[in-house]
C-alpha cells in the first residue's frame, strides 16, 4: 500500500509540498499543481521545462517519488466540443515527464458534462481510447476519476465508459458522489451514494482518493471534513478494499482549507500544510483501525 497526497492540497510552493510529505514520513506524492520559485503555478505537465527540472531535482534530493500525475486531461473544465489537439498536446507533454520521474499512473477524466441531453458519448469514447492507448504504449496506466465529468455522472456512466475504453482503470474518489447528482435517474435527481458507486467500480479501481464531505442543503454545497467524519463512506470503502486484497495507492485530498485571494501567500501554504499533515495522520489512524 502506498500513502500519498495530491500535492497542491499541501501547499502551492514546491518546498511546502515536500515538507508536508516528509512530516508524514511518506515517500510518495501525487503531483497536480505546483509553484516553483520564479515561475507561475501550473500543472506538472504545463510548467516550463526549466521549472520541471527544478521539481525533478528537488524531489530526487528529498527521496520522494511521484506515484501518480493528477493531470488536467479531459477534466471538468475541458469541453468535448474543444479541439482534440488540446488533449493530445497534454498527453504528449505528460509522457516524457512521467517517464523521467518513473511515474506509472496518470489521472484523467472524460470532459465536462454537457447541459444538452446529448453527451456525445461516441466522441468521448473515441478520444479516451486514443488517450488510453498512447499512455499504455508508453508504459503508463491511465486511471479515470469519478468527478464532474461524463464518467462521474453515475456508476452506470462509469461502467459504460470502462466497457468502451479497453485498458482504462479507475481512481475512486470517496467524496465526489456526495455532491454529484445521479444523472442516470430522472428529475428530481438524488445525490449519488458513495458505497453504491464503489461496489460497481471497485474491480477496476487501482487507486483511491480519500476525501470526505457532507452535503449542506441550506448552502447548496458540500462541507469537507476529516476522513470518516462525513458521508463519503471512507471507513466502509477502505475496509472493503483491504478485505478484497487492495494494496495499491491511497491519496488524500482534504479540500478543507479555503483558498485565499493571494494564492501565493505564505499564510495559505501554512494553513494547507497543517491541514494536510493532520488529515494524513488521521487517515493513518483510520487505516490502522480497519486493518486490525
């Protein structure tokens, strides 16, 4: 089992991300966005080559490996109507950097949900098949996250995606179903059930994102909580995963610290790092309890 965390949840600055990982005694990280001194913040596959070299050297010196790249490929901000060349360029930038770092998992998604009833399934499947094959040919396993995208619309959509994209695997996020409606149901749609979703994709899941949340009807938004304190069925899902022999990655994504207007402020990084470390420690205690 590999414990890690999504990098920018620990802080914006590369040094803060490394420090938080070391405070937890972990040797792996899931890289997403990072700020390298002298460069603008960006996803690992988007930052300039010079900034990437700093990241690679710093992580190597710290003895930290990148277990997974949390890419922006096909994410909730990308439309299926956008040119496919945007996606292919992200894949092309990701592969050599992942190979350099020895990273074998890449998180991808299946594009933003369309307001129209037509989700352009055939085009989504076509694109994801090509993306998946390009990564597999490079020795990298793509994993799809149930988030605000086609594959996260319901467990039924997830299975359709997996059936139509050979070689694709899953990264299951425990809290995303808490705030996503089940789009396989008629209006008024209920919110998804994390446990139900997990039972349908667990056989394809080779990575797990742990965050927890409870839906606040009055605010029409989710409150993010420590693992086990919300409605993400974290303890039940991890217990089931371990009982079934799961021994792969578990990555924390606290999502609990509000983003300040000054995204580069030291105060924000301190708050993120403190929460990240506490979250990781609590997850460690939860795992120890369910594995007794």
